């Protein structure tokens, strides 16, 4: 059995850790923060819990893909999932019109066709393609045959808007179809259609929130990981990976602790991982430069609201509002017209009254907006930064109040975060929401594989496959297939399928 050091205790690190410790490997996870979990962390202020980076998950019914994987990871029955409203899990508001997204392909096609009857046939064809592309992935089918490689590759190279333009003529419908764009921080002419297909399919099948916060998932995974003999050390910030002329040998943290390894798996940003290597010749300069230059996804300004007790009925839908009218344009805001769009959600349901204790509003924010404070630490960034956050929070609330009069009266207090917060709590480059951004124009050069030229150094986490709960877990499965035969992983996941539940 091998000694494996994993860097980072977010979903990627915990999934790899759990899978490999269960196989009997000697696994240690090193986490820089005092609290583990990365984007699965919640925080508590004024007695209520706020979600930071894992708000909605999809395909988590018992027989659906994430549900099966969660059973394989032994976490399914240990975390409480709160289903969103089947009739309307997403609400997209564009040009003051409200579009509802119900669960299931047929229901969504019917709903959109009712509003856009001239496009009915095109809508059907478009969603048939979404389904085909999502199903083309080997992981999706839990099968190692790659017969649909052609479809996957083609739609990794074509942008979302190009495909939508091919199928749909109505300009409003084109915008509605990308109404949940913040879930993948899509950029026009860049983000691949395959990303759209996976995410649309994922949430269309079923959508949930974590009833006790996403930290319930990380807490459960850590407990299992430790039961399998894994060790997790927090406040251990990795700064160096010592190498000999062939391999990675020892991982070193800021406090001087040294961890010898047969294998190292880094789930942090690949550009950082490369900088930690003491032997530069092990990786080609072209590879280093390529990784360093990869674009990162957009960051967000988050407004965490504590509602007055019992004041707000708990909403089982997510609301995407676009004061700017176009989801594609939201990242092109100026100081005068921010925010051009935002996502609004409820959390911390009071189960006795079915009211929401908290809400979160997310709106894009570029790292450059907060760059002047990048040399500062959390809670010590100074009065000017606090004023910046307050100004943005108040403005965001003004915009919401204009559309929903009385909203301010429901609020007891609020807290905020910026891309700097995410940079400092998760180590993500530029505080981006989803790690490295996918760009069709970069082709294969835009992708990072789990294997490196260093035979015992692997990568995992949101940068190697895709972000989000499914993207990261699938990435971890790919990384762990270096240690566990992929056929076995797939067949074990499939074994949880319960035919008696199939309709
Ligand atoms: C605002 C926001 C909203 C989101 N909403 C959703 C959603 O609704 N649904 C969904 O599925 N996904 C969502 N995501 C995406 C999802 O949360 C992430 O893709 C996923 O959690 C990333 O997991 P990870 O393990 O790759 O990285 P992380 O969770 O970032 O974990 C990386 C870990 O590495 C640690 N680390 C970094 N550097 C070092 C170092 N030098 N030494 C030791 N440790 C280090 C970090 O502290 C961190 O704990 C959201 C993300 C954000 C930011």
C-alpha cells in the first residue's frame, strides 16, 4: 500500500482521500485553513448558517448519477437533501418577464414551447441535443467505452451561443436558455456547449440544496476518511514539493513540517502546484507556461442576508434576475451599471415555520475591482475595503428593492464577501468561482489532465475536469483510477442502481 499525500481538503481532496483510504492506502490530507472543506465550508454569523460555495446540486435522486456516486462514497444517507420545487426549480427574469424551469426535459420543453410556440420544434431539437451530448460522456453512462468520443469532442470545441444560434431564432428565447449562466460563469464565444449540456442535464433531472449546509457533506466525508485510517491536518499550508531527478518525494508546509510521499495528489490550482516543485526540469517549460497562462473563471460578490425571524417563506427555487437584460453581458459591467445580473437563493430553512433564515445573492465581480487590497488579510483589509463592500451591498439591495418593494424590510442584517475572500479561503486564483475557465479557442491546450510528466504527481479538483459537485467528484474518480481500476469503480457505482425504483 502506498503513502499518498493529498494537498487541499475541498471536495476534490476529500473524495480522493476517501476513495484511496478505503482501498487501504496510507493517506494524509494537508489543508492550509483552520477549517477543512474548501468551498464546502459554511460560516455562522448572528446565530445563522450561511452557505459559501455549494448552493445547489442536481441528479441526486437515489438512482440518478450523483445519487449513485454518493451511495458509492457512503455519504448518501448521511446528509439531508432538500429538494427544490419540481414545478419551478429555477426562475429566470429577463425584460421583467418571468420564465420558470420545471424539472424534466418534457416539462421544460412544454413550458418554453407554450411561451415561444413558433420555436416549439426547435426547442425540442435543441434539448434532444443537450441530452445527447450529456449522455455521450463515458462517466455519465458509467461505461468505459468511448464510442461517443466524436460528440464529446465536437461540443467541447463549439461555443454555447453558436449552438443556440443554430437551433433558435427568437432573441429572447436565446437569452432565456442561458438564464442560469452564473452556474458555469459562461462567456460568449468561449464556454463550450458540452459544459452547458452537462449542467443543464444535471439540474434538469433533479435539484436539491443541502438541508444542513454543504459542510454536512464535508463533515461526513472527513469522518469516513478518518474511520478508514486517513489523516487530515489543518493549518498546514503547502509551500514546497521536494523532488529528486525523477519524482516528487516530500511535501513541505510553512511551519516546516515534512511529509514523505510515494504519491502526491494536488487539488489546488495547477499553476500553484507547479511553483512548489523544487526540480524545475521535471516539467517542460512549455507545459509550465501553458498552465500559468490559462484563464480563470469570474469571481463573485456575495451578499449573505439574515432575514427577520419568520418573515420570509422558504423558496424552493433559485431566482436569476437580469436588470441588464442579457445573461451574456453580465461580466461586462461598469462601475455605473453593476450589477447586470444576480442569483438569489434561500438557505437555513426553519422547518417548524417553513421560513428561510438566510438568503444569498451572488453577482459577478472582477478581481481587478478588489485588486488594490490583494496584499491584505481577511478581517484586516482596512476601512476603504469595508466601505467598498458596504457600497456594493447597499447598491445591490437598492436594485432588488426596486424590483421587489419591501425586500429591505425583511432583512435583520447582512454580511458580504468578494473575490478576495475566496482567494484567501480556498486559494483559488483571482478568487474565481470555478477555477480554470474553459475556452473553446484554446482547444486541447485549454485542458489540464490529472496526470503530469512527474510519474507520482497527480492533479485533481475543479481544474482538471469540471467544477461543481459532479465535475469535481468525476475528476477525483479519474485521478483515483491511477490506483483503482476504473472498471471496478464504475461497476461498484452501478451496483447501487435499484431497478425496483425505476418507473
Ligand atoms: C460562490 C460559489 C458558488 C458555487 N455554487 C455551486 C453550486 O451551487 N453547485 C455546485 O455544484 N458547485 C458550486 N460551486 C463550485 C464548487 O463549490 C467547486 O467547484 C468545488 O467545491 C471545488 O472543490 P475543489 O476541491 O476543487 O476546490 P476547493 O473547494 O477550493 O478546495 C481546495 C482546498 O485546497 C486548500 N488549499 C489551497 N492552497 C493550499 C495550500 N497551499 N496548502 C494546503 N491547502 C491548500 C484550500 O484551502 C481549499 O480547502 C460554487 C463555487 C463558488 C465559489
